[in-house]
C-alpha cells in the first residue's frame, strides 16, 4: 500500500504520470478541484476547448480513478463529474522502468512550472504574517531519521487542519501548499553521496 492506496505497478504508474502530465487533464482536474463538479460542456466553455475533447479527457481521467461520474446529476448524454480524493508518493527513481521515469520526469517539469508560478504569487500576495499568502524559508541541521519524522508530522498537520471541499467550514479557501527538503552538499561528511 502507498498513501492508503493499493500498490501500483510500474505500468499503472506510467499511465498515471502521463495522464497527470497532460496539460489539459491537469487543467480539468484543477477546475474540478476549485468548482467541485462540471460536465464536458462547462469545461469546454471554461477551458476554451471543444466538448468532444473535454469529454474524451474526462473519460481518460475516470479510467485512472482520478474523477468519477455523479450519477444523480447525469442523464442521457449529459454526464457530470467530480474529482476523487487522491494521494500518491513517487517511488525511488532507481526502481522505475525507463518509460515510467520519462513519464514521471515530464510530470515533474509541469509541476515545476506550476510551483514556480505559485511561489511568485505567494510573494506578490504576501500581506504580512497574518495574511492568507505565507512564505517560509528555513535552514537547519537534521538527521535523515529526523527529516522523515518531520515529514510524517507535516502530513499529520495537513490531516488535522485541512478539509475536503465538501466538509470545509465557512470561510475556508483552497490553499496550495508545497514542501521541499534538500540537503546541502556535504560530500566530505561520512563519505555520503549528495548528488551533482
């Protein structure tokens, strides 16, 4: 099991990364995350695509179990969709097939672009320590075990303070959060490799 989900095969992860790395599918998932639900016509209008194109990508996202149809709203040819909760941790790149690694790398490049834009927005929208936009940068010393314990507590804090869209209290807004931890190069310490 990974993140509470059944263990995925390399082939399944490759398909997932390709799906998430598709810019239009990413925009569809973002729209569903913000608005809760949509059909292909709504998405076509909002994203500037044809309804045939959005319908195709909705079906592909459903095959990946990233979204599901809303049966009580769907009828005839009109199908409404909502995003499903999803969590995934990418495995060690050394364990990936070349195809899986290439798909994960393409997805990572898409994420870097999104994250860079979020970082700029956070700085532009910062209104002090009590505002909605927050930027924190810290350096410290940790062992690998302490870093992994910190990461577990970070996840626990998100579980404690975060809400699903349908359970969010009044006044809650979607908040994008990112966590990075990168050790400084320390090649002479313990002879450990530290990357390029």
